[in-house]
C-alpha cells in the first residue's frame, strides 16, 4: 500500500516563497505542474504547515484561493488547519474571512463545513452562528446536531426541537436515537425531551429527574443546561 507523504524538502522549495509572498496565482500554477503524488504532498503541507504559520488575514486569503481552485481537494485539509488555529485563538468563525468563504461555498461544501466544525465549537453561540452563516433555518439544524455529542450542540438541539414539537413521531425517533447512542449526555437529553414534550411513549430508565419549573429554565439558560446535563 502506498502511504501519503506529508512533507517534502523539494516541494517546500517550490512553494515556500510564493506562499509567503502571497503570490497565489503562481502557487496554483506550481500545484498544477506537480505529479499526483507531489500534489497530494503539497496539499498536506498547505493545510498542516503553512496554514498554521501564516497571519490570520493571510490564512483566510489562502483558504479562499484554494477553495475556489478546487474545493473537493482543499476544503477538509484547510478546515483541519482552521480548527487548530481556533484552538490556539488564532482564528474564529466570526472572522470576516470565514464569512467571505461561506459566500463562495456550494451546498456540499457548506454541509461538509458544518459537519466538520460543529464538534469543535466551544459554546452555543458559536453553534448558532455557524448555522446562520449559511442562512439555515432552525429546523434544518437538527439532522446535524443529533450527530454531535457535545454540550453546546445538545443545548442548541434541545432549543431547536420546539420548531418541530408538532411532529411527535420525529421527536420520538430523535429521542430513541439518542438513547441508542448510550452515553450519559444523550440519555439525559432524551429524558429531558420526554419531560418537556410529554413523550410518555418513550420507554426507558432515566436517572435525570426534572421538576416542572426547571424545564423552561433549561431551554433558555445554557449555564443551567450544562449544570444539569453534564
């Protein structure tokens, strides 16, 4: 089996100066001149090395150029770089650069971006903001949120369910899906759904006990939600 090479001195010499000087038109020409294996290595280097060493503004410009050039190839590797920069407080989805990217993404790019970034967002405001960047309605958030097992996503999921509260069968399917996942947060969220939406059909042994006055507070207070669900 052929293993991908993530770094090459020769390729570094070819692309280093044009990336650092932001001669991105030249960079694209160099990339197109590479063999398939050289190109794959260059892609890794751009996402794993250069994307982490640049200024925030330069990073967003590089991301934009590469996305326009070939989103299928560059989107995920640059999103990986973005996540690392976010974790080091060197970039944010609230940067203008990210907003500009959202405008040029096609529908598939948008879906991949939401799926990739959701697990890495640290608070519920960022989760909501990500969806709003793509002009998604709250009811459209649910299929993405149920796949991510973090407190911010669980809170936004619970808050979003009121938009489908008349779809009882759908609520039950979501609750059973969460229970099947089996972890504490998912089970507690299913218990919360049962109490909040009156899903008496939902069978299971739940350790989370909720008083009626607590339900409204859990929907509106992220802090209270985390304290109860964690």
